[in-house]
C-alpha cells in the first residue's frame, strides 16, 4: 500500500496528512472575512472569477465568529470531538493592513479546538510587513498559505488577467519557504488553449519549488464571467472527463510523494455551471482517477528521480 494514505489511494491524501500530524479528525472551516482582491482594481478580476474564491457568497455579510460556529455545528453532529483549521477562503486574505489581518486571524485562532489557520491569497498581495507577521504567526500555530497560480505558462496568465507573472509567484513561494511556512498551490487543468505539456510543466515547476501541497482543479465555466462570454463567442476545447483523468494521473507521477494532494477535481455550483457538465459528478471523477492509477499500476512520484 502507498505510504501516505489511510484510504487505499495511490497519492498522498489530506486525511493521512492531518491524521499523521494531529492523530485525530481535522476539518477546515471555510470563512469569508470580506477581503477584496488587488485584481479587482483593473476590472472584474480573473476571467474565470464569479464571486472571487468564495463558493458561499450568501455568508458575505455574516459575522466571522458566527460563520465558524455555523459550520462547526454541522460537522460536530457527524464527527464529535474534532479539531478545526480556520480556512480564510474568499478572495485575497492578505490584501489589508496587518493590523486588520491580526484582528481577523487571531479572532479565529483563539477559539476552542482551533489548531491552525489556512490563508488563501495571491503572490502579488503579500507585503514585507505581512511576510514578517506570517512568520510570527507560523511560530505559534499550524499555518498554511494557499497561493493561486493556475498555470506556469505566461501567455495563459495574461489571458486569464491574473495580474502577476510566474516569477512573482516563484519569489513569493521562496519568501514563504524561507520562513518555514507551508505552501499549498492551486492550479487549473484545461485552461483555454493549453496543451497537455503545459499542464505537466506546471506541476513540474511546483515539484522543483518543493511546495507542501497542491489543489488540482478542472476549469469550469460559470455564468456571468468573462470566460463565459469568451466561450460563447468563440468556443475553445474543453477537456473531456477521460482527458482530465489521464492528465491528472500523469501529473501525480511527476509530483514528489511527500506533496499533499488537497484537492484533485473541481466542485462547481451546479446552478452557475455552463460547462463541463461531467464535473457535477465529483465522486465518479475521484473513483475513476483511482481506477486509472490502478490500471496503469502507478503511484504519486513514480517519475520523480529523488523521492526522499
């Protein structure tokens, strides 16, 4: 059996990672702290963006502590005596003065049974003062910074209107790693006009940077986005489920087995989804990835020269 799993998977699962560190059930509680995004200054943000990185826009005006307890109450019914990580998910969660970051982050960190924080942000939205604060925060809790990259191809980042280049991302990862802060990176497969080699190059870059975890998403086109307009005016190829699975499996081969797979498929809101429809069957995609890895008899990191 693969070393880094408790679920008979062939890749490093988040469940294994948390259990090995905390020896009990751990949940991430998604939060919306009403931060904005530097990319909104030049328009509506990235072309695929609908509500920022917020999948639960109805909570936008809720009290942060109230949000936490609402989610916690639901989880406790099924998994009592769990511990929690406050997940600042919506938009760019370092895009504010450090005084405000401290207020919001530490309000959650001070709650009972909170063992850490996960902070989603962008490589171009972390100031020197913020890096120093994150280093301080990292010394007193289990801290993870989630950075959106999406692709390592410069032309794609420009098409997406990301507002930063690959080098900016690389420097941010190095700054965080220099401070011993754990880094999880978001990437998207199936971006307009990208080839399989481009998607593989993205994970190869992450492997070289020695990140701690990755979230692999499938591009999904949402109603009301600039991407939807682009797709309707001039349709571009969208990966089939079979193509996506094949690419993910090969990407896993190129990732060091110590890199934790936090997510391996997209999870769009059905009412907003334009395409692809196969993404609505999340568990079918997950099961088919497992089956394909078994069929090929491969494991995460098989194409990595040094697996540590």
